[in-house]
């Protein structure tokens, strides 16, 4: 083992599984984030939890910190397009954010036909989004222009496809708000694709959450352009692999999904298999690789008790109620 491998292995025992701060605000525990509400602001703690098929499977060393760093870059490189929710980053795993009334829609933007949309298209079921696609697309083919395939945010279980017309008809958003949000999502995607391209990657598809702050200003919230909410492919091998009908080289959670499906036949039903240290460390490597590619510099892992560091930084930032 080299020094890096030894350090990564040592961190297996120190991952941030969850937090339980009593005086940080009202806690909502998402799949990946522990979200504390303090009036108009949120303290979002990105833990090391990893999920696939909407199921939390365990923790990956350094994942929370890497994800938070990548979201920071995503927000910084898009702030001229739309305001975002970031107020401060008092710890590598934390964002203090403006709390928004989130639209009940996930704005999924896709540049290519792949994943779940490809599976729907193959069985003639891509109509749920209310858009008609050309009839002879091939798997992983680029659309002439990116498309929006919104889903409703399910409280429980999986998100459901919805058409733009249905969003308005069901009163989920006004036509005007939807138009504005859609334009923002597409503009963000264009920027995300350009950023990815300048780093040798293709931003294939991603998901945005948008909402209004107490002043009624539109903001992009949650996380953006991270490998958790996006699919990235390696740009240099795209064309060749596409021509040959081969799977694309991925930079995202598909790695974990592939491990779950191929090794364990697991697709989200029943009790999930336990993650081995081997797959956990492999995923740390993938997240580190993603960090290097998307931020332009290497992630420097430190062996440390993330929870203890976090508590100290939150304390120093004066975020606990006294
Ligand atoms: N600025 C914000 N205002 C309101 N809600 C937010 C904001 N940023 C993120 N959220 C919500 O906080 C949660 C983040 O936790 P996460 O673990 O990602 O949850 P999930 O399991 O729903 O993906 C999500 O429900 C997201 O919609
Ligand atoms: Mg989330």
C-alpha cells in the first residue's frame, strides 16, 4: 500500500454517517444531507452517506467534503445566470443557505438520450414528458439541443415524470414561473456543459432544484453539477465508443449502480447488500478523480474525525443556539 491508500483506508473508520446536533435547528434528514432549519436559513451538512436507487447504502470516505467542494464550484461558475442559496461555507462539509420555498419539480436537463430516458424510449414510453423525440435515436446519441424532462418531487419513493403542460394544469407552478425556471435550467446546463468540456468531460444530464426566497427571488438550491446529481462522460472517448455501440466511460454513481446490479443483482428492492471496504475505497477514488477533473486540482485527503471538526467549525461560526 502506498501512503495515499493507507490514509484512505484509515478514514474508513471516521466517515460522517450522520449528525445529531440538538441546538443547531430543526433537523430534516435527507438521503445525503442533514438539514437544520434556523428560521430563514438552513445549515446543510453534507454527510458521507451514499445512495443509489433512492436507498442509503452506507458511507464513502471523504465523499461529503468532495461533493460540497464540487457544488461550490458549480454555484460559483453560474452565479451570473441565477442567484443561488449559498450564504457561507463554515466547514468543508457545510453550506449555510438561504431557505427557499422549493418548487415541487425537479428540473432534469438532458443533452443525450441514455439512462432511464433511453429505457423509456426503447419501450415507447418516453411520452410522459409531453415531448416528441425523433424516431430513430441511438443509445447515448446527442439531442440537437438539450431537453427538459421534469419530474415531480416524490415525498416517498421515486420521482415521477411530468409534462410541462401538466405542471401548470395541476397548479404545481404558474405558466410564468415555469417558463422562467425552464429558461434558467437550460442556461445553467449550457454553462455546466461548457465547464465540463473545458475539463475534458461531457455533462450528459443533470438535475436542478429551484425555489423562491422570502423576497420572492428565484434561486438555485440544493447542489449543482456534482456527480451525485449529474451524469458525466469522458469526452475523449465519446465518439469512438458511440460509433462502436460501446458503453460510455462514466464519472458518476453509475459505478456503484453497476456494482450493485452486476455483483448483487440489486436494483433497489429489498434489503441492500453491505458495501465492502473495497467498493467504498474504489468510490472514494472515483469521487477524488471527479474532484480533480471538475475543479482542476487534486483533493487532499486528511485522516480525521469529520464530526469533531464539523462541530468545532459550527461553534466558531456561532451557529449553535446558546
Ligand atoms: N435552499 C434550500 N431551501 C429549501 N430546501 C432546500 C434548500 N437546499 C436544499 N434543500 C432541500 O434539502 C434537502 C437536501 O438533502 P438531501 O440529502 O439531498 O435530500 P434528498 O434525499 O431529498 O435528496 C433536499 O430535500 C432539498 O430539496
Ligand atoms: Mg439530494
